C-alpha cells in the first residue's frame, strides 16, 4: 500500500495521492514537514450502516461505479453501452513536482491519462485525457476535473456579472447540496468567471483556509461545489458540451481544460499571491522584457469618426501627456461607419485613410510611441462584402435563423477557407504595417453554434486558439489584448496566447473599484487594462474627479480612454500627473506582492502592493460611499518586514478641505499627514495608521519606504 502513496510538495502546499488500484487524492492542504506514507492509514474510513458494504472513494475521475452517488467526473457512452467506466491504474510516472497516472477500463474500452503538477508557487495544475480504445466513437456528455476539499470548507465564493459589471463576488453556504455555475455563451463570459473558492466559514482576505479552482478555458463551462450526504466535499470543473457536440473516435484523446487550484491556510490573499506568482513564472510572457507602456486607446475619444489628421493631433497630445502606446480602435476598415456593418471586411477604409495607415503609424512612432490596432476577426456583419460573398460562412445550424448580437454574426472558423481568409487578412494588417499591439475583440455570444449540422461551440473555441497561435507564431513581437466587450474573455488559457485583458467597458472609477478587485483574486496588475476615462463616464454618466479616476487606474496596466484634445488644461494636467505617477511606481506595481485589506466598513476598499524586497509599499484606500462611522478605521498595512522601520508618506489625495477653510468632514488631519513619521513594519501591519475622513467617491495613495 505504501508504494502506492506519493506526495507532491511545495514550500506552502502538499498533495498526497494514492495511485493503486485506482487514483485518489487523499490530501490537499498545508505543506507537511514530517510526512511519511503510512500516516495515511489514519484516514481509513468506517463503513456506515444502511449503506453500501464497501468504502466509496472520491477517485480522481469520480466514477459512479465506486458508489459515489454524487456528480461524477465522466458521463458518456458508446451507442448506449460502456457508460459506466471504472478505471484501474496501469502506470504511474512521478518526477519531482509532476505525476502522470494512466488508467484503463478494459470493459468500456477507455484509457484515462491524468496529469498533475504542483508548481513551486503552490498552484496545483490538473488535466485529464480520455482515449477511446474501440472502433465506435465514445459520445462524451461530461468530462471533468474533480478535486476533494476538506470537510471544514462550508462556504463558497463565486463571481457573477454582466457587461459593464464584471467580477462581482457572492457567497453561498456549502452544507448539504451542490452549488453549480454554468456558462453557455460560447466564450468565457462576463456572467460566470470560471472559478470557485471554497473555504472555512467566514474566510477573509487574511484568515481562513481557502481552496480556489479556476478552469483555464474560453468557452462553455460548468463548475460545481458539492457536499455529499456523508459530509465529504469536492470541487469540479469542466468544459460544458452541447448535446451531441463531443465524441471521441477510435485512438483519439480528448483533454479537459487545465484546472488551476490554489490552497491557502491564510485567506484569500495567500491564494491570490500563489496564483499571481504562478502566472508570472509560467504563463505571462511579454515579447520584450520592458515596462508595460502607458496606453491611449481612441475608442471613447472618437468612436467611428476616424480622420487621420485629427488622430495624429491626438497622438501629439498623447505623447505630451506621457503616453507610450497609441491604439486605433474600431472604425478603420472598409465601410465601418457604425456598429451595424463591415465586420469581416478587413481592408483599409480608403475614404477615411486615403494615404493608408502608414503615415499615421509613422507619426505615432516619430513621437516615440508604439502603435496598436483593434480587430474583431471572429465576426461577420450581415451587411459586409464578406457575407455577401460567403453567406454560408456563418457559425449556425442549417434551417434556423441565426440571432444577431450587436448587429453581427459569428464567422465559422471551422471552415478552412474562412480560417485561411482571416490568416491572410490579419497577416496583411500585421505584416505590412508596423504594428506592436493588437486589441482583439469579440462582442457577441454564440447562439446555436453549428458546423456541418452539429453543435460547434467547443470547436469554435479551439479554432480561435489556433488562429491566435498561428498569428502569434508569425508575429512573435506583437502583443495581443484579449478584449471581449471588456471582461468577456478573461481566463488562464487565453492568457497563454495574449498579454493583457481589457477588464471592462465600464470606466466609471466607482464601478471599476469592485470590478478590478474581483479580477485581482486571479490576475496580477500588469495584465489588467485599467484606463482613465472621461470626466463623465460613458457607461454610467457618473462624474468623478481626476484624482479618483487616476488612482483607480493606478494599480493596473494604465491607459487613457478618451480624446485629450477636447478637455481643458486641468484635466490634461491630471492625465499627465497620473501617467507619471504610474510610471514612477510601475516597477513595484507590476512585480510586487498584492494585498487586499479587509476593512470593517464595507464602503471602504483598501489594497496594497509591496515590492519583492519589502523596501517599498503602496496602499490605496478608496471610499466608495458615505463612511458608516464618524471616523474611518485605521489602515493596517500587510506585507511589510516586521523588524524594519518605514517612513509614511502621502503620495496622492483628493482636494481635502478642512472646516474653517471651506467646511467639510474634518477639522484636523491625522498627525502623520502633517509631520513626517516613521513606524516599524510590525506596528504598521498590526496597528496601522489613522486615515483621514474621506468623502464618498475619493481615494488616497499612501506610500511607505524603508529607512
Ligand atoms: C467593445 C470593446 O470593449 C470596446 O473597448 C471597443 O473596442 C468596442 N468594442 C469597439 O467596437
């Protein structure tokens, strides 16, 4: 028995796996210093009365044949037969942090290959492959990754959302049933970010055991947290298949998407920090090792009104404000006068750009900025030359009228000619122009996605990946942003082939505070596009001062989303100031350790980023609504070196006015704001600093520096 026990170890997390006769995860929790394989006997379960006479494990594939009675990891059949596989291990390969278990069910004619890697960051990555060993196709209804979690996990956190309101967390109790999220929108979706976090009751940013699971997949998905009637619990995640969509032919293998799992004994910050480190070490790859350039994106500045002379003037102003990358958004291609037409016609609009794009690009480059351009290749407008020539290139089921979304249809990337057309057109755009960056959009959901009469959402997602892979290989110097109406396609798998996310189409600083916080649970700041928008937000019509907008965009990959020529000098000075502030601190922001701080007043959001060497820390406190109490609660500053002394500095703040000088919420500022103060890291972490009383919809930036 002991031979069949193996352990994957990291500094923070261990996973103990029993491999024979069938594989089973016995433990996923804190790193064990004194583990020996015989320890696992202590967990050998009793057999309850009135139930099966045998123990029923939650195996790696969670097969029903072991007497699971919960949601299985595999469901399918071969023309009604071979529908209840039970896998027996035939081979185990264990090397360092990785193990591959191969198992077979000879009766069902199926082979299962399970790959598990525990990264140094503490993140466990799991995927399964299912191979059909028989002549007839095996029809897959479900194929999931299942991870048992400890019985003390009684609460689950998930994210809901919608367009311009993404990444909103909510919690449910996990006592006796299942909690399921399902996404059928054909892309990662604004609605259901593919992740679940289970934890001990009332887990928070700094306390509680948490088990996070994110499915790296940009298509339909299903995630489940299940409490069995015997009290055991597990998380499960899978690509969701439409009826008849997935079958495995003889000799073929279907892989699940990768599940990225992060356990932390010290709350959500620990979980996120492991995820961030994992991404930095393994997935985020910029073509060049250089600071993330500050953007100006033209969309909310000029929409479809493209005039090259005017755009060049915008570029002049952008460069003067400190912008480092200038991106022309939607509206540059043939006939694209509004969002009702022209998608698919990836030729330059020569009426708008009679001299071509090159003079604009050259101008942008002469200002020492990079050049970026927007595309939405997966789409086709009914009013387009492409559609008129190839109406049969739409992703649809024959006989049904395909619904439009934002007046557009989806191009069927499974048609080789359509795929090749896109490769050719994108290669023209990216190969014949000095493009450094592509904003890759995708603005609608898939409804009845079909190819050759069969459901094809999964196939379309795979072709999207292939298209990005082909272009990424052909143009390795170009960065790609995954934008899907902002926030609609954010996940780890698309990040393996892209470099930035447009987090939301909502640039309202108040809304962005919660959206960005939600995203921070899984993604570090350097891949989160965060732009300063118009004074009056285009999504909500709320108005915010530049200080609030500037600080809200600071802890991301910063940009401007506006026309700098149409605003007054004060506004422009604000853009310049925050672009400069971001550049001053971006080394810390894009490489440091991020901490979300629990504040007793739910209307206060606080977060910090501490440099790897703990010499510098930045903390932003955002007051979203009227504070609950007369005084704001002290800010504790996590992540510092306890024994070091730090100088506290106010780096940026709203226009704070005191009573007597115009009348406001404070008579006197906290002392540290008026006289220079230092304190130990320990004190700042445990006791903190008094905060000034902030008005609703304002924020301040506080810095600490080791002395
Ligand atoms: C949706 C994106 O999220 C916006 O930023 C913009 O690029 C528009 N599409 C353009 O159509």
